[in-house]
């Protein structure tokens, strides 16, 4: 049997089978259906980890086409990510894992661009950065808090990132196999950078746009999550 031809570079489903998307989910019922459907248009494997949601979001994600893993109680985003990473690695089919937030702030186009970069330059890790261009305006307070968190992360990890707490990441499976997250709350974002940096595998940042929507602002995520990052970094 002849091998199937490789997908063309511009094919919107060029990573449909090779990249598995890991989406931690907690009480995002109003947006998660659109997030999953947007991802499923490009990827065969979208894995949502329902981290003790109480709003029925897990069922919505499943109906939209996601594979569902469930925590009976809320354990935190770090724990949800680790559950998803372990699940994907056990399947043994992924070349890449993509971590993707459930709140609608990430763009599928950016995930595809990051995968293209990883493939073209043989990179094990690609970090999304909202600070490599000026498309994203997080607001002055959030920018100041995030810049402080970035400095702390860079001092802790030895890496020099411009956006250490962006949930959009491409991780090749050999790099993902070396991650075991112990920080379950927001500090996992620094921990994952630390552990990926220790692999000494090639990495790069990629400019992405974060969509600060009316929905996310109404939930208070834009500043509150940044404050939580700083608190977790300081007390861990």
C-alpha cells in the first residue's frame, strides 16, 4: 500500500492527526462549545479535562467533539494539564501536544503557526508570546503584573522569555514526556517552563494574539489571573 501524501503546507488540517490539543476546562460552559468546534475543524484529537466544573461545560465540550477526561473535584489548572498530558502520552500517537485555554482567548491560527515553526525548525517547544508584537493590549495593570511575573520566571528558570504565562504552547512528545507538574494552581505556568528548560531541547517563542473578550473581562480574568500568578509564585 502506498503511503498517503504529506499534507500541503497551507492545508488547514495539516496537523490533524499529529497534534493533540489539551484543554483544561473549568466552568466555561458559555464558550467551550465554540472553542472545541474551532479546534475540531483543524485537529482530530481535542482532549478536554473537566476540572470539577459545576456548569455543565464538560457535556457541552463532549457534544462539540472533544474527548472528555474528568476530575470529580476542582484540582487546579496544573493538575488538569498533567492529566491531559499523561493521557495523550499513553496513547502513543501524538508527535506534538498543544496546550490551549478553554476561555476563547487563544486563536487556532496561532496554534497552527506554532506547529509550522516547530516542524520547519525541528523545535521541541514553542511558547506563545503576546508581547512579541503589539496586537494584544492587556491593559496597563495586567501588563505590569505580567511583566513582573515574567522577570520572576526568567530568574527562576534561567530562560529568557517575553511571556512566561501564556497557556498556548506546542510541546513535542519527547519533551512532554519529561514533564511532571506538581504545582496545581497558577504557579504551574512557571513550573512547566522550568521543566521544559531543563530538557535542553530546542525552543523558541512565537508571536500570538490573545483575545480579551467581553466574556473574559466580565469574569474578571484579565487582572485576577495575573494577581494569582504572582501570589502563587511568591508562596510556592
